[in-house]
């Protein structure tokens, strides 16, 4: 399995993430703008210099992990798990003991999310 690293999105990485967005999504630039305003932190998962997933952690008193996304060909390889762990670490660094995860119930989630015990 390839090594997954997770880092906070920086200006130098915006273009690389943008190139991998689904057509018409236009997610990363507004997310980065919200990060620069202090509203959230955007986490990006990388494998061999390629962005393969991302998620946003809100800057609220009760932070929430939102928009968790992993490339279809990288699902089941621990990318989402690493993003969630990084979100938890970010919340802990802020002195928060809990973090919420916002999920949209859909056929996609039921079909593609691995069962967790």
C-alpha cells in the first residue's frame, strides 16, 4: 500500500488539487479562501505527490469535518482514515475533545463506505 501523507492546503498546492477536481466542481479555491479567512482548515491527502483526497475542518467551537472526499481509485486504502485522524489531531491541538463528521445519507455512501466496527 502506498504511503498517505496529510497536510494543510497551502497556496502552492491549490493548483494541483484543482486539476484533480471533478468537472464543474470548483471546490478548492473557495475552500482555500475560507481557510485564509480563518473559517476552516482544508486537509489534503497525498500519495507520491498527487492529491487523492481532502476534507475541511470548521473553525467552530465544536469543529466538524465536512466534504470528506477520496478519489474512487484510492478508496479502501486508508486515505479517508488518515484524513479523519488528521482532523481529530487538529481538533485536539485546539483543545477540543470531540469532532463532528457531516455526512449526507445517499446511495453512494451505503455502497462505497467500508463498514467500521
